[in-house]
């Protein structure tokens, strides 16, 4: 039975209860993070917590927990779930109030909830056996503050479901003829040996895995540019990748029903995927 954390208590996930007056339930008034742990050890934890603090600041939700306090809490939860390869879901909402009102209530206690889920072996774990996924391009219908990791994910859900209905595993989003990101990931394109990724801004969430990939490209002298990515680049790409904390680095081999490159995971992806796995081993040894 999975152990969760809710407002100061560790308890079985099935016993966790939140008020229907919670503003997360009524308004999606909250933020979240998903943090990977491998063999009980965190990967990118400080980056996730820095982004959490930024999201809380942007929605004007003060929480009296330091970075060190979050680290102790998350480590304790992972330990109580016997470690292993887990993703930690962390959600903070503005809490419950006596009435439903759009404006911030005068005083509420934030609702803090954490749970864990097993992480499946990522595609990049063995580049010799990796298979790619299919994606489609769709209009980006989300709000203008995608840089906040908000729990208000209905547009993402609708876009991901549109992809699923068309037999694809991911939706790549287009706004004003520019690629932003995916429904649930960041995106990279390879053209003529150079790696491109959309530059961060209010329409793009700064992914922690994205930052690791950029750092690895710099370390290994792989050409990489952060740009305003015209949709034409992705339709003419030699390779397309998506990245997220739990899926890591995934090659896209068909886009809108057409082959990307050779319709197999490309050589630049294989190189970066190998660097990514070696980096994980380096951090954990």
C-alpha cells in the first residue's frame, strides 16, 4: 500500500481526504511538481524545488517551508515507500475556505499533498532497443502563463486526448506559427547536426530534464541553439525528441503520420541518450 503525505501526516494513499471546498478542487488554484527518484535517490531535486518556489511566488501563494525542509519531507516519503524507482507528485493549493469566491480568501492554510508512483524503464535506458513514438502538431490553446507549473491542466488533457484519438502518443503545440512545447513535455529538433529547442518564455515551462540536456550538449560540444522555432523547422526535421522528468528523452519517429528522418531513433538522439544515462550513473555513484 502506497504511503502519501497530506498536511503534516504520512498515511495510506487510500485514506487521504481533502475538503471539497479546497481551492485546488474548486478553481485549480495551485501548482505542482513531479520529481524522479532512482534507487531511492533524487534526480534534479534542487531544480524542481527552485521551480516550485518560483511557481508559488508567481501565483502569490506563500508556503513556510524552506528548500531543505522540502528535501527532508520528500526524502522521508520516498523512504516510507521503500525507495526504488519512483516519481514523487507534489501539489500545493491555496487551501480550503468557508465559501466559494474567486478572490483570494483573507487567510487559508495551504493544502500540501505528496504521493509516489513507480517509474517505468525509460526508452533511453537502452538505446540499442529503443523505439520511438508518434506525435501530431496541434494549435496551442493554453493560457498565457505556461511558465507556471499550474494544476489547471484541462487544455493539456484535451490536447493529449486529441493525440491519443489519432493514434499518437504526444501533441506538439503551435502558437502563432511557432512551436512552444508538448502537452506534457519539452521538444527538441535536430537539423543538419544541430540541436534546436524553443527558447523559454511565458508560453513554455522550463523543464528540468530540458536543462540537463542543454548542459550535456554544452559539455560534449554538441551544437545546440535555443530559438523561436518556426513550425517549418519541425516539419523538415532530421530528428525530433521530447523530454520530461519521468520519460527522460524520447525520440519521435512519425509526425502527423509522416516519417521523421529514417523513421528510426536518430544518431544524435542515441548519442544524447547515452550521455544522459551516463550522467545519471555519474550523479548516483
